[in-house]
C-alpha cells in the first residue's frame, strides 16, 4: 500500500507541476488571434458579437460559466460551478468534454499549451461590451 501511495503522490506532483507550468505560460494576443480562427466557426468576439453556435466570448475572464444572456447552455455547463480564468480556461480548452462532461461544445480541444495561452491572451483583451483594451502585464 505504501508503494501505491508514493506512486500516486508522484503522479499528483507531476500533474500539479505541469498545470502550474502551463498556467504560467505568457500568451501572445496576436498569435492568439490566429489560434482563435479555430473557434470562429462557433464563437464570436468583439464589437457587435452575438451568440452563434456557441456563446459570445466577450468578457469571458471572471465570468461564471453558463451565464451569457440568450444562449442555451447545457445543464452541465450551467451547473459546472466554473468561473472562467486562466486556469479554468487552460483546462477546458485542452479537453472540453473531459473538463465538463455533457457540454454541448464538440471541439476536441487545443493540444499545445502555448496555443492555449495565446488564445486566452487574445480573448482577455475584450470586455463584456466587446471593446478591446490593451493586455495588462
């Protein structure tokens, strides 16, 4: 039993270290705009953006999941308890269906940690009205 605990502890430590490293990656909003092209088939962002196949992504940072007015979310998303920030978006964008089982989002996820950091940096520039502001450091 002791050996199993040590193995589990080692795996848990590795997962936490990897997650911390991914969350610390500095995103490039310009590169993120290119990555966001994969998202555009379902999501809109910026001035005049509206819900589409997916909800509008203006003001996503610090917004509770499942709360954009007028969008029909899955029950799983509405009741996930998530608040979108760098850590929750990093996890979700890697494997949406794993992170929120039964979500309506069918996208398989972004594989590269830098792509994820970049797209989060891009989306973070837009406030809830769709106005773009300079990223803060």
